[in-house]
C-alpha cells in the first residue's frame, strides 16, 4: 500500500486539486458548531482537506503514508502542520487526545481487521464528547462488483487497490459500538457515506 501511494503522489502530485472535499466542508461546519479545536486527520494526503479546518482556527495533526504527499503538504500549507509519517494501521503515533477526527476516503481501502483497528484507534484518541467523521464508498458506486472478487463487498478494482463497499447495515455493524449517531449519503467523485460518531 505504501509503495502504491508513494508512486501515485510522485507521478500525479496534487491529483485531487487543492479544493476541499464536500465532506470536509460538512465536517468543518459540525466541528465549528461544536467548538472543536484540535483534530486528527488519518490519511491527510497533501492536506487539501486540512486547510478548511485551519482557516477556522482548528489545530490539525495528520498521519500520511507517503513522504511525497507530506512534502506537497508542507509546500502548499507551510511547515507548521504536524504530520506523522506512517500507515494508519500503525496508530497511535502520539499520546494526544483529539476533540475531532476526520478520515476521508480511507477506511474502505483496508481489510476487515484493519478497519476494525482504525475505528478503535480513532475512538481511543477521542476526548469525551468528541466527534469522529469518516467517509466511505457506497455500494451504489458504479465500480461496485467490478474487478477481482476478494470477499463479500470487497473487490480489487485495479492492481494494488482493494475496496470494501459499504451499506447502512455494514456501517452499523462496524461503527455501532463507536458512538454512531448519523449516516448520510453524500456525493464526492463517487457516492459516499458520511459517518458521524460521538464519544459519550
């Protein structure tokens, strides 16, 4: 996985542009409304989604598997953003607690055990009454069922990219014990779910 993303960021650089994802804007509104001041972004990439939080005086820490993506983030947004280099499967990278976590388009790239660990790791680094927001690809995506079948609802879309496609039942199953409070359908480049959890 590390090699795949390093190659992609080296070749395609800012492949998603510099505008934030729709989910980042929705999450920013949630975080501002709830006075969230310190957040963690696992899979921060080149930080295009971090800036909208920083503009609203929210302190951002990231985790990113690609050294090239981290260099791009520093180029665009300065050196004052903390980004841990490594895979989210190796969390935690610090002992901090965060009052918000935003994880976009990452969890569906992991296998079942890795997904379970990521949810647990994020939940453990959340303060009481903190929010965590994940986005995950939906079974309504046109790519669902294409590529090589791996396991139920999981396919290797192309070499190096294995995707798990979510539906409300699987979201409930995986996030139900992690303070799940909302599932919303949204559109990014594909149909996604916005998954909101609150630690009580």
